[in-house]
């Protein structure tokens, strides 16, 4: 008996239920497919491949140590699987469930039809606390907690040798006509376990205090997101090990840091469940009453300035330029980028989502689209987060360390002017080597006017709609997607359909 294990976004051997189950039946063919059409999707970029390629080498080393190397093949999944199932007389295919973009969903449907035609069973296992066919969220937290506490899959100690797998990723690199530049610095795909250990043993001490501070978050955040997104680390193992470390913490500060991390890690699957329950949120507003709100007013010049970090607001631009270079940002900066573009620039969230998906090395579709819509204010059940970029800059990067790192033209500007350089006199601009419109752009919009206009547009939009239908749609969204641990005050506010602004 030969079982095929299809690795997708689960590039590890620890807590790998498909690999464990397949190994019990006999010989195993471990497979990763490089799908050319996938790499042409509008939410994908080669900087993702920049992380995946070394992750595949690492996985191959782990599998080779067990006795059977990884097979990497380039081509459409259905064609590759058809050929291999016949060549190796495959008795069953094993994989993890995937909550991906629409393309991967349609690909999985095609694979399902193929394997049914070939009379080969496809065994899929849960990788996250995400449940297919869930009718509502009422019992989700209990289901998730129960699954995350279950024992992890036993280790596979040996795989009988089946076939040699020789491949050169330089020859298999996906092609893409136009793309973002590759990251100038990127997290090492081979440092997953080291990154986790360094966090729970020390870096977590400042997690709670520094998670939203631009210059400090890069060191105090866990930095585990790409390893979770591509499955190099098991989320279930992380939950259990983080909880154990929290209970064994030697100091109160460390315990509090790990408790805050554990709490936020818990929300990972909550957001993934949203896309699993409603794949359409990749393309459409969660609350369909917002259809038409921003589409007609989309400003390409504003979008271009935002995506290149040229808006004239230092913290906004520094965050975007950091992301373009490194492929990672802390959460507050991600939220601020989307909120500024959605409200102050009045841009529709879909182009923002595609650009950021290509930028984020840790792009996880199941989290990405729900978070983008939450920050853009189109869920109908979350408050409108209209961040003030100047206030955020003064609070989250008071000494300008982050801004000066990513905006070298502002390095000589003193703290008193750094967050609002356009207010400097001409003589001060010359003195500090930052002439507005020559060295750094002036603000793309007037902050106060843009804020007032956004609030007025939202208020008018709500008044123009039938309130009963609006609230019915809100209730539908709430029933399908809302956390059942939301404070009662927010529930009542959502039910009333009131707009609120989180400054």
C-alpha cells in the first residue's frame, strides 16, 4: 500500500496528522506541488516564494532523515496527482484542510472530482480550530477550545524508502510577469523553533508593553506569523506550549506577556473561521449595505501614493516602506495603514487587500480579508477605527526611531517637528535638510477635513438606507461571524445600527 501525503501550507513533520495516518498504512510519497496558475493570482507575489523555497528545503531535510525525501513537482495539481496516482499505484491521498483564497477552494473541488473518478479516497484532517459546515458561531469557542486541547499527532520515526526525489528549486521557481520587489530582509524559514524559543524565554517579557510601539514591536512581538501561515509550526502545539510556559513563568512580567500572547494567538482561528463560513468576503462587503459606498470615488493617485509610502504622513509612510522592505509589520501599523486608506483617502478595501496580501510574507487569506474589512468598516458589527496618523505617530513613535529608520530624508528633523514636518518654516526645512515637496511630500489630504468628510459620508449613507433592512443584515453578519465573547455594550450598539469612531 502506498499513500500520498500532499503538503500545502503545512510544511512540517511535527503534529502532522496526515503524515502520521499515512505512515501507518505503509509506504508514503510526500509531495509538494508548485502550481503555476496559483502564482499568477492577484493576492500572491514572489516574496511569498522567497519564504516558501527555503521552507521546502527544510521540510525535505526532515523527511529525508525519516527515510523518504520530499517530491516537488511543478504543474496543475490535477495533472500532477493523476500521473503520480497511476505511477505509484496510490491507495489514498492524505492532506490537511485548507482555508485559502477562492482559487485554492476551486482547485480542491477539482482534485476531489479527480480522486473520486480514480476511486482513490482523500483523507483530510483539521490543521486549525476551523470547522467546515458550521451553521452558526454559538458553540464555536467551545469547539475550538476542545480541539486545541487535544493531543497532538504522534511523531513519525521512520518512512520506508519509496523513491529518490531529485529537484532543483532554481529551475522550478514560479513565473510572474509583474511583481513587487523581493524583500531586502526577510525572516529565515529555518528559524521557526528558534524564534519561538527566544520569545517564550525572554522576548515575551516586553510583549504586552511594546506590541503597539513601532520601533520596539519588531523585537518584542513573537514574529511567529510566517511560520504559522505556512505551517512550519503547529498552532495546536504553540497554544499548548505557550500555556505551559505561562504557568511556569518565573516572573510576573513574563507571565503577563505570555498571557497576552496566548490570548491573541487564540483569535487566529476565530478569524479563519469567517472565511471558511463565507468565502465571498474575499470579494464582497460582509454587510452588503456598504456596496457602492466607496467604489465610485476611488482615486488612483491616492492609492499610488499610499502603496509607495508617499502620503506625507511620516508614520504611515514609514510603515509602508518597512513593509515593502521586510514583508512584516506589527498589528497596529497594519490596522492604521488600512484605516487611513479607507477613511482619509476614501479608498475601497479590495485593492488595499490585494496590495497588502502581496506585501505580507505571512499572508493568511483566512485572517487577511476579515481583518481588512474590519479596519475598513464594512462588517457592520465593528466600530469604525479612524486612526489619527499624527496622534498615533506621537504616541507610538514619540522619539521617531521608527520614522527615521525608514524615512532617511527626515533623519535630521528634530522630534518637535518630525511628526508634522510640513508645519516647519522654509528656513527650518532648509536647516534640517528636508524641504517639503523636494525631499518629502506634503500631506496628500488635509487631516481634519478628510476626517470630517469621512464621518459625514458614513452618517449620510446610513440615513439613506432602510433601517430595518440594515439591522437585519447586521444581525445576519453577527450571527455568522461575531465573537460570542463580545462585550454586551458592543452587541447592543451593533443591534441599534449606530456608527461609532475609535480614535
